[in-house]
């Protein structure tokens, strides 16, 4: 068995696709009306469709999962974030752990938690 994808629930597929393209360089592999498969194993699912599947309310910013990206030029990435058109809600601004790794954590447009760190 192997893990194929990570699915994130989003309210606006088009805006979320642009977010992940612009900030992370991901590209669309397949667009299936409310379900977009992007490179690196990320899938975006329309919130209306997802709610029909689970028959429950959605809980953005639940801090129970996190997408993790690595970036050697973390300062450049943080500058890109700050200069972007997006209103970024930070969990923590750029910080350095005791083991020397620098990280920044923030939410995407729909409250999905993202961490970007320097390679370990």
C-alpha cells in the first residue's frame, strides 16, 4: 500500500489553485469539477461536495493536520508571502528551533495549516 494524495477542503477551488500555484509552484494535473489534483500529491476538494460526503460541519483552523514544505531560501519565501496578494494568518512568524531549523507556520485561504521549513 502507498499514500497517493493529501486532500484539502476549500471553499473556492479557483482561488486555492492560484494560491498553491503562486506561493508553492504546484501545478494542476487534473481538474474534475470540484476536485483538482495538483503536483506533489495535493488534492483540493470543493467544500460543498465534501460536506455532502461527511454530513458534518467543517472545522477550519483545527490544527489537527499540517502540510509541510521545505525551502532552502526561507527568508525569500517569507518575503514572497508578505508581498503576496493574500491576507496571511500566521500561527508563528519565521522562527528558529533549537536544532537550527527555521520554520514559518500559517493558514491557507480556508484555514488549512501549512508549515514551511528549511531542510533538515
